C-alpha cells in the first residue's frame, strides 16, 4: 500500500459540501469515484477540512491509500479526466504512512469575498457574498482585532458543530478592500463549524452601524451564539490553504 496526498480546487456551488452523502452529491463522492476509476479498486479519501455546501476551495488537501501502482501524473491528469468540471486535482505526492491530511496540518486559511455595492452580483453570482449598504471598513477592522488570539469561539459556533473544544487560535483576521470587494483573510490552527461565516456576519453588523466594534469583544466573552448575527452566505467563502511541516514535501499554498 502507498499513501498519496492530493491538492484540490473546487467550486462548492456544484456540491452538497465536502462530505460523502447517500445521494452521492459531495466533493468526496466525486473524487472517490474518479480515484477508483484510476486505481481499479475502491478508494477512501481523507480531507484536511470538511467544507459546507456552497463553500469553495482554492487549495484543499486530501490523502488516500491504495495498492495500485500508478505514476503521479495518473493521479492528476487521469483523475481530472474523470472528475466533473467544477473540481480538479492540482498536484499529487507520495507521502509516508505517518502523514495525515487532517491531523498533520497545523494551520487552515480561509478567505471570504464580500461584494459591497447596491446591486446584486450577476457574473460572480455564487462565488461572492453580497451586502448592499455601505460598510465602515475601519469599524470592522477594529471589531476584528478583538477576535485575534486564542479564545473560546462558542459565540461563533454552529449548533451542530462536532469539534471537541470551542477553543481555537485565530492567528490572522485581516480586512482589505479591492474596488467593490471586501476581502476577509483568516488563519487558525482549526476552525469551528460555520465559524468564518458567523464572524463575517457579525462584522457586517458592525460595518453597517448596528453595533460598535467593542460588541465583538463582548460577544466573544458571552460565548452565546444566540446573541450573534445570522450565519452569512457560503457563496463567498474559500478554503485557501492548509499548512504542513516542510518535512512532508508538499507544495506551499
């Protein structure tokens, strides 16, 4: 048996999230079908992080074990030939059996792309979030600063979250504007279910003047999800990279 790691990109709008579903609509389902076609045997893929319905990935990482002996190019070009157009393999590497896509990762990075203009998106529909009223970037940045560091993020955690602990180390939460787009860049050792979308929703509340920036600190301290803003749309959320020790020899994101 050999263990292979893959880098993936996908448009989440075409899938019901990463995880395999009985109806076969997950990214995992599409990938495992394609891998099985090349391996000529059933293949089970393990991911660095499960993404929700509608969430995209620029650089997702998975691993799988197989007895099939194939050149690495087969796990890229061959698998891509069997995948739907909305998902693709970027690279493949043989890794030691000690490598684990999820447990070997020390960091995950996400970006949320929010279109902030009066009219809804057309060409970018499904790939950006949207808010129609002008947002105060300075107030949002001040609110975001309260969340950086190691905290209990229960106030930003979905009710169905299965993480063992709500304590995460949010190492980066930065905002910048590019034209009509507001980009939220986040990095943490791990994220809770809906954590990024809930943070974005709360920062939009701050940006539109519903709450002052200090509200974010109080919300964090409260640990009460019911006090926070609604979960924001998945359309603008992208998994942009997964961090690993260089010893594994994986491409940097």
